[in-house]
């Protein structure tokens, strides 16, 4: 049996490993949705080591890493700052990214990782967590909705020379639900 993931805050020393993980999880998640070149261009803009190092050094962002042994298996980014007008909850914090490698899904690790995000949101003083999710990513939408997130609006997301309208979800930090696993699942 695979041991549970360990979760910790990311540091600048993690930039190279996180760049590799971010690339892999993005391509795993969106390979069936968008053009290969658009995905490659997005990865080149957002997940190269200098961009990831800048993220890890950003005082407005907190990056949590999930590891399986010495290998990274997931990451989450919580970001303070600009919030769309549809987010009306108090002290909002964006869950900017929440990814697990495919090999880490289906064992309840997404739920465990979201618990760590909830604890970090508390530490950061947030009362509301919000996120945008790609409208075609039904798996992620099911995951968030099953944990109590509700769609509260939409926002534009530029990608591949197009503008996508993504749903925005939010929840009070203390209202995130953590269903008990009842067999294999396909968490995001």
C-alpha cells in the first residue's frame, strides 16, 4: 500500500521539482481539452523554473506541496490580493492552483490535501476561499461541489489566444465538507 502523502510549504529550493510537477499535472489535466500547442505555450509561460521560483518567492502566495517519499505528487497555491466582484465572502483567499498527479488520485489524497489547504487558509486569516475552474473540467467541478463549493459567478481566463469564461466557486473556510471515502474515487 502506498503511504499517505506528506504535505508542507514550498520553498525556493523546490522550484525545479515544482516546475516539473506543475508541467506534468497541467498536461495530464488538460490534454483532452485544448490544443497541444496551446498547452505547451501555457506551460512555457507559467511553469519554467524562473516563473515557479518567482511564485515561491511571492509574498502574496503560499504554495503547499504534497510529496510521496522524495517525489512531489501535488501542489496548491493560495493567493491573497485581487478578487472578482462576485466573491462577496469576508477575508477572501484564492485557491489559485490545486493539482495532484494522476498516480496520487483515487486514494482520498485530494480530500486530505484540501484539508491542508483549509488549515493553511485559517493560518493566513482567510474566512472565504474562492477559485476559478475550467468549465470543461467536470472532474474538478464535481470534486469542489462535493466539498460544498458553490458557483457564485464567472470570470474571463485568457488561454491560447482565446478568452474562456470560467465559473467562479467559493465557500466559507469553515464550511468545506470532507466526505468519507467509500471505495475508489477519482479526485482532482
